[in-house]
C-alpha cells in the first residue's frame, strides 16, 4: 500500500515530537504574561443548595486581590446554553462555582477564597437516576419540571431532539419485538450496568485571557475553539471577530475539555482588572468541575434461535447525566444508533433511552460517546446469548455482525434531525445501510481470531483455558463500533514563495497526531516534502471555521477539508506550470517537489518556482453539509462508522480476585493508515482506557451528599505499565478499507478503540471463573462477590 | 516568610526566594520559567513531574524546593547537549518511534528511563517496565514507550 | 511560615519546645506537600532535620539501630538486612513499587506516619522499638505502643523520633511479609508481617502476627499467636491461625470494604506465615 505513496502511509516522526521531548512544548498552563493575575474558584460543598448570602468584603480587602466575582456582579447568562448561570445563586452539584477571585499570586487567590463568607440553604439531594425519575423526586432544575430530559430546547446547547418523547424516553424501533421474542428458542434477559469513567486529562484545563482595547485573546485548553468563541461572544455581547481563541494544545482531553464558563469568567476578570488573567484547574477541580462519562443501567433482552439468528433485541437504558443534560441527547442517540441499531443484524429491535439529571457533576462526552457505555452492556448480553445456544462466541458474532447492506442509522436520524441539523424530522427516520467502507466487521473478527489463535485456545463454554491452583485463565471476544464525524469543515492551504506550505485548520492537537497526519496528506497531495508543510491549528482568527476535534472528526472532517484545499492549490500551481511549460494542466503530475509532464518528465518546473511565480497560491475548501453519503450501487444512505474486534486472555486468582491481562489483540477498521505509528498509538489508547473502565477506574460519589470522594490520582486508579501486557502480547491489527470520501480513503477511528475493551475483559473473565458479572466493574471486589466469597 | 536558596539546575546556579511550602516543581516552572516539567496529579502518584536529582528520579511536586538545595537537578530542558545541541539517545528514540501522544508524561518517562540506562545500560523489557511502574500515561502509549527505551539502549550500545 | 535548619538534636528539640503544635518536621517530605492544606494548615514553622546526622544504619550486639532520616532506599540496599530475619525489611520495601518514593521517604517518616504504609507492620513483627526524645527526657518504647490510631501517635508536640531499634532474633527464627493493593501501583490496602521462632522438633516457640492497614493502629493477633505455640505448623493449624488472626473489624472506606480487606488479610497472613516458617526451618 505505502509504496504507491511518497509520504502517506509512512511512520514519519511526529511534527510535535521534538518540542515534546526537549521541554519546549508550551501548554496553556505554561503561559506566563507580564502582570498576569491568577484566578481561583470557590466551590460549593453542597450538591443542592441556595446561596442565601455571600459577603466578599474580607476577600476584597486582602492585599493582592484584584477582583472578586459572584452571582451578584456577573451577567445573568447561561454558558453553553446550560441551565446554570455563569455564577449561579443555586448550586446543583458539590463543586459548582460560587465565586471567582483574581489575585497577584496563586497563594493569595487561595487565601482570598477562605475569606469569602457564604451562607447556604441546603436542599434535598438526588443522586440515583431511577430515584430521580420518580414523580416526587427532588428536582435538579425546578424550572424544567422533571429530572428526565424530554426534548425541549429550554436552556440547553445540545441538538434539538424532536423525536424525544415528552415522557422522557428516546425511542427507536424496528419491527415487533414481542413477536420476535415469541419466535425465539432462547431468551437472555438481565440488568447490566456500565460505570461512570472520568476523562482524567493529563493536564488539568486552563485558560488565559488578555484584552487589548476591545479585542480579547483567549488561550484555552479546549477541544472546540469554535464553542469557546461563540460562547464567550454571546455571554459578553461582543462579536466573534473581536475574540481570538488560541488553542495551541488540547492536552489529552478525550472528549472533556470545554472550558467555556471558565473562559468567560476569566475574560470578565481580565477586563475589570486591565491585566491578563490565568486560571489553571487543580487535579481535584479537574475531577469535580468537568464532565465525565455517564453511567448506564441497561435492561437488556435478546431472543435467539438455535441456528444463531437474533429474533429480537430490546434495550431499555437509563443514563445518569448529572446536573445538566446538555450531552444527554448526543450520548444517548449515539448509543441507540450505533451499538443498538447498527452493530448487529436482528429481525426486531426496540430501544428506549432516558437521560436523567441528578445532583452530581455533569456527564458528557468521553472517548466513544455512548458506545463504550452501551457496548459494555450489549456485548455481555450477546455473549450470554451465544452461550445459550452453545455457539462459539466468535462464530455468533461473525454470523450476526453488521456488513454491507445491513441496516444502519445515524444518531441525527434517531434524534429526528437532518444531517446538517437544520431540518427537524420528528416523524420519519432515514434508515440507511452499512456501506462498503464499514463492511469490515467480519474481517476484523476473523483477523483477530486468527492472531489470537482462538480456535486453539477457546475450549468451549464453561471451560477455562487453564486452571492452576487458585488461578484460572480465560479468553473472550467483544466487538464495537463508533461514528466518525464527516461534517462541514473548512481549511486553508497557502504557499510560501520558497515552496513551503502552511495549512490553517481549526482542528486541535490533543495528542492524536492531527498536525502530523494533516501535513502528510497535504504533502502527498502537492508532491512536496513532509518537512515543507507546517500546520497552524485551532486559532479562531487565523483558521477558517471548523468546530475543533470531536467525534473522531479530525481525520474524517478536518483532514479532508485540508486535502481538498491542497487540491485547489495544486490546480492553481498546475495552471502556472502549464503556462510556463506550454502544456495543458491535465498533462502534469507533481512529485518530489517538481511539477512535470507525465510522459516527458524532463519537462518540469519546481514547485517552488510555481509558488514564486504565482506570488500567492491559496486554496480554501469547506466540506459541504454531508446531506447524505450514498452507496453507489443502491443509492441508499450510508453512515460513517468504524469498528473494532478484540480478543483478550486473562488470568484470575479466585482467592484474591486479582485479574491480570495476559494478552490482548485488537483489529481496527481505520480506512487508510496515514501514519502507522500514530494509528498504533491511538489503538493503544483505546485498549488502555477501556481496560481502566472495566478493571479499575471507579469515580466514587457519596450516595447521600453527592460529593466526589476520590478526586485524585492516588484513589482514582489509572492503568499503569504493569497492568498491561508486555509488548509482544499486545497486537494491533489494521484493517484498511478505504472510504470513498476521506483523504486517500482515511477516516477517523480513534474512539472506536474504547468500545470493545471493557466487555472483552468481562467475557474473558467469565471464561476463566464461570460466573457472569453484570455489574459496573470487573474489579477484585466484583470478582470475589461473583464467586460468593464476599458479599 | 521567603527563604533565599540557590538551586543548581541543568548545571546553572539560580538564586531564588521561595516559601518553605513551595514544591520544586512550582519553583522550576513559575520562578525559573522551566515549564518543560509538567504537573499532572500534584501528589506524587503519576511521575509526570519527575526530574533528576544527583542522577536519581524525584517527584518534583512532592520535593520541597528548600530540600533541593545543593543537589544537581536535571530537567528535560537540560538533557540535550548544551554545546552541540545533540539530543540524548532517548530523545531521539522517542521521536523516531513515536513514544508520546499528548506529551504530558514524556519528560518524566525520558528522565526516569535515563536514570535506568545510566545504571543499567542493557535492561530487559521487565526491567524497563519496573523502572517505569510509577509513571502514568493516560494516552496509553506504554508499549511504544518501552520500545523507545529499548531502542535507545540499543543505539547507545551500538554507538559506544 | 518560618523555615529552620537545626544542626543538632538539642537545637531541634528546643525549636519544638518553643513552637509546639505549630511546627512540622520534615526529612524526605513525601507526605507534606500533598497534605499541606488539610493536615498542616496550622503549621507556622517548618523544621528540616536533614543536618542532624540521623542517617545511619548500625549493628551492635543488641541489633539494628537505624537513624530516623535514613532513606528507605539506603535501608533497602544495606548489607545488614540482605539476609537472615532482617531480610523481611528488604522484602517489605521491595514491594513499594515506586523507586522515587523509596528514595525520598525515610524510616523515621514511615514510622511517624500512622497511616497506609508497610514498614511499621514489619518492624512491629520484629519487636522493634522507637527512640523518642524531648528536651528533658528520652524514652524507648515498643513500636506497637507508639500508635494510637489513624494519623495519631503518642508523640507530644515537643518530641521527635531519632532512632528505630530492631533486636536480633534467636536462632531458628524467620519472618515474612505480604501485602495487597488495588492494581499494581498503590498504597497498601492490607498488609501482614509474621515472625516465628521454632524450638526442638520445629515446634513453634514464639510468634508475632501483625496486621496493618486493616485497622489503625496496627493489629497484633495475640489469639492467633497463641494457637501456634508448641505446635508444628501443618495445614490445619495454619488455617485456624489465619481464622483467628482476621477475627477483627476491618475498616471500610472508599478503597475497599471491610469484607474485602478481611479476605485479603486472610491470604496475606497465610502467605507471610508460610514465608516465616520456611525461613525459620532453614535457619540455624
């Protein structure tokens, strides 16, 4: 594959590698400006309370304190359209901001927080989502009238959801599940739980704001500079053109970095004091005052025939979205569309999802957005269904997984929106099919089974791989899928007169390698060197419109935009070269920094010469609204997804409950690998994070008070190097089926890797110990409980 | 009450006034402007803030600045050869084999690995894993990081 | 906050006498920074005892004498604990997975921190004593009497620990340590240290069974110890000893339930006992 390309498909060193290994990389939290003030936030100790009195006089009087904000002196605006005000007088979760202080040093700011006197009237707290659904439950937002999201646009920034029912359930249905269950030979039924998980960004988020006259520069550690720009503009009542959001690095956000509220508060304090202001979250704030993955409780029912046909699947899911449901529609619709409606072929299907508000910190996007949560539920139930009919779980998945032509739907369809979200479609769903580029599940399953030696190692249901004293070994499989956002995005590619090129894009470098991949695509398109291309990312003044990076959209949206913009530059360069060489542009080719005539390569000019002759060659491109991507053969809508199949071997010590991951292999559908080492790193990320999800990451919230009890890395356990197998025991398999619309066939796939890792651990543990764990985690406590050794 | 101390960082002496409770990480970053050392957890659990003190890895977020006086401190900025600009073999390896994603754990990983290779130039994979046990990588690049360290060891051996 | 660096123990003690509760002693400083707000918010004086020459490991006819500011790594790599009964101290520290922490931590710091750690459990099993000095007096007490509860010791505000003493053991003595944590790198959730001395026919003559982190202060399982005396350690005896040792209330917190701790404590006691027994049998 890579031999046909000069730059694409090669593991070239990352564009940001040098500065990351020599200490030069400057994250937002590293920025220091002259006369800069430091901001800190006072946070509510109560999950639900009214602020009845707030006195900042002692804080203001502390030498070095320059500004104190409370709900009394900030605008009554709703950041991100959420229910809460910028600084509210009502607290909805333990940790919500009560006040903000800007001072000469961090120490003084922290001291000032202690001098703010607040009186709270504590209100009843609701934590459990099923309790919150009851009619007499305390309300998180009184004005909404219920804790169950019902699709109204009131207050929130999420997509409108015309199909969300007024009774609080999002429905999706195919056929008649009652009929399907009646026809089944076996029925699996049960309650499965997926836990919360915290994004745990390596660098806590930060924002620096500085005004120059009426112009604001806001350096923000954010995934979506567009939202920061829009939101700060809206809250301050100024045009977006006056705000420059620069996101030099979004450090390891994994879906969570949305510092809009903080950005607005810091901007206000910078304006009031006439000085730059910086806010850096502590690790504790990063745990408490940002969003995390929602927990799900799934009532699952699957009907199967002896021959393995799935006659019916029924999913009833309750998600705990914390104190605001901004992300509820996004996450729940993704779960419905992908894992529930598309991942498997079935005769009948019913889905109902509820997004419930409670007095805990917000839940929202974390790698996988709804598919890891749903996958952990469905893939355990599917495994039980395969067992019920005595079928090999690999065979069962091969038989039933999605393939070209099987049913597919997008989460926008599920919500009742057109692809561009401008049209409401409450009454019909545009069911599409799985297209050729997503027809990879069978290949993924076959390849991972082969690489893991499944046939040799799996000894059958209720038979562990090996038993050695108290230690038992097991092997299991799980598959998963997730969307990849192909949506409007812009890019500009401009040449410099020396033949080097700059790209401007609103994509943000999280660590996923987009700067590198984008440069490779542009260099390949123009036939120039990788080292000749530099990418400017995430600057709302210098880069054209784009949302940032989310939903694996970097490679699916931002990069194709840059690709097409580069093609435009190539066209213009060819026009110049053609005139110079006395040929037609279509006779030309570009490679090795030269533009030459295809059948007379000696007749050529350098790309550099074309650039200097052209004075300025600029290509711009905006990806159109996808309207629908269509299958060439049938004309049916195809939706953009990617998939994964994973097999893991574990060893469980039945005496202590300890689980060790011995081997893991994962086959990923990645379109076309632009940079294999980067692809591998993204696969590794999915494996590690989903292992943590199942095995160790417990976000512990007190059931009475709603307080987060373990907001630090000592007690929120991330996977260490020793928790993962050795190098040779981790196998990444690339399955490349070029997409029709991505740059050189590539597509975004990173989040997909987070969908299979948790259920594969559960299924492998089952093979080892013979007892199913349907609860939230596969921890030693859960294993010992399943074995009846503790209660 | 500020205390006047001298910190020797990357071969240079720096006079700085510090509060007794300030960590070395805070002083390096905020007072000396050496922001290459990153703070991830601020309580010793993650290893991202690791610097070398007299050649040994230290959690700079735990180490009080006042207790670091008189020791030779090496931060990530001081790893390359200051005269020639030549990168350390570990830095080369991390670039060549993509040993990072977001970059937060990278300085800590490299410095911890340097201490390992200085003591044990031919480590096994198990020894590398043990040495890096206290360094967390949320992006999950452990496998590639181990590859980088072993490659760096190989290069040094080959070149020596 | 004042910062003071005494040169002698007397100087340090007079500082403690002067500032009392407002003073905090640091040597390695592992514990101070992350807990400054919640535990040391009232501190006005920081006293660095690094210059007091308490960094030593001596052996005499009584046993080991370890200075309070000796780092865990120094102790761990010292010849004197590389074999014999003292080797259990090496094994204890070997299980602290992060070398940076072992380098920074001190024996005195570990001993004074009545919280989730490993060294005190093993030291108590070896009948260690702690030397506590004040401006007016010096006392030596068994380490198990040093602890009152979580983050609470008998230290008065004008006292400090200067030395830990570990007596030699009689022949045919062995010791073992075992701990459990969540995952691979963590604070200990449960640990156990056992010392046994065998008499003629390998019958147990003396035993000490210590459980750490299941409760504070560390628990000495006297009932379980008594079951061992005069017996050979066969499977049945070991099982009853383990049952007796964990017949206690284990704490439940966000890290683990009491039940899980008890389960792990059972396994830990069993493993530590077997290690001790094997070593004792092999000894002269």
